[in-house]
């Protein structure tokens, strides 16, 4: 595992120490944060709700206002694993696992159909300032920072000339099945975008606002220190968010954020709740294209394994 720069180590230690203190004080309190309604369809295991102490300063984030009324129709798809899950009891893992062969076929079809992967920065520029997007744009995102993003997905993406965003949980780096610190640096240097996904992948609706702020802040700081690049894209763990959490993300300097709510219409009014479409492990290239609202391969289409010429 690559050594961390001293400044980065300091950021992590301060964040973790502060988070521990806030959580300890929070749990000792009797004033609970009001229960929020979850917005994700697939509810995770909910953590014990942290609480605010009676002397804790109230966080009053600024109100979010749309900078324009413009919308663009851009599918943002999200993956978790690029692997074959051979455990028959791991139902969720199989649902979240797209095989390397299916992933390659999906990317090859995007290339052949003239679909152009773009970044969330480009989507926001189109929404906010009317910047032009290429024909048939799509945003490719990968949640959690699994190692197969670096070993399986990135080689295919580079081969196709595609760009993607990996939402990384820095507290998990170096663990089994997750990227190492060095892999994050390498994929960033390869041109992939690194986004934040909190420090420890916690349900932000189930903890105090102070702890939520620490998790959001620390993930951004650590990843920026690691890559040397600004981290401006955020993904809510499990898709869970509420107005207070959304405001914390905006207040921390993120340009945009994504959820797990299905949709392809991205507007200024939902800058911090951009819709996405999950790519399920059961999807073949046809169901993938249909789910994303893209051109569907003709019957009998077979992936050649080579990057074909674009049709447009």
C-alpha cells in the first residue's frame, strides 16, 4: 500500500478524531435529530440515529436556488461491481455485479451507436450556461471505489476513449475488494473523474448533522489531497438525502450530487439531486440500452470484441 503524504495523514486523523468526539457527544444527548423520510428505493441497514447535544451549534446551511430553468436529457448510469459473483447466496452482490463480458459489450455498443460519455461538469455547464453537449450524451458512474473499477472497467474505458466518474469511499481504500490509494491516483491520472461518497459510506439521514458534515468534508479533503485535483461531484450513500444533507453538500463546495432515483431529465432545480439509472447485473446489452433510453442493438447483434467505428 502506497504511503500517504504527511498532510493527507493529518487531514484523516483530524477528521476521524473530530468525528469520534462529535459522535460520542451526540450519542450521549437526549435531543434526537428529527426522523427524515428516505428517498432511495432500496433501503440499507439503518444505523442507530445519532443525536444532537443541547449545546451543539445549529447548522443553518444556505437555501439552494436554481441558477437557471434549463434542463437537459442525459442518462446518468451507475455500476457497482464489474465481476462475476459466484456465490449463489449473495443475492444483492449478484444484482450489483455486471460481468466483464457484459460490460465490454455495453461499452462497445455505446461506441458503435455513437453514444458519447461526458462528465457531470459538462452536464452542469450545459444546464447552467447552455454549453453544447455531444450527440447522444451519457454519464458513466461507478459507486464505492471497488478495485474492479481499476482492473476491469478502466482498461475497457480507455480502449473505447471513454471517461467515467468513480465515487470513492476513502475510508475503505486498501480493504479487500476496494481500490488502493495508488490505484485511485492511477485512474485519476488516466483521466477518470474521482468523486466523493462520504468517508465511511454511512446513511447521512441517520446521523447528526455534525457527523454528516464531517463525513462529507473529510471525504472531499482526503480525495483532493490524494489526487491533487478538485473533487466536485458527490454521491449520497444508498441515495439517501434530505434537505439539510443536500445543503451541507452544497455548502462544502461540491458542484453537483447524484441520487439513485430513476430519471434522465437533469435540471438546475435538482443540481444536487441529479437522477441516475442503475445497471443491474441481469442486464444484457439490449436491456442496458433500453433502461438508459439509448438506441437498441439490432436482433442478433454480437460484440466483436473490437472497438468499431462510430455511426455518428
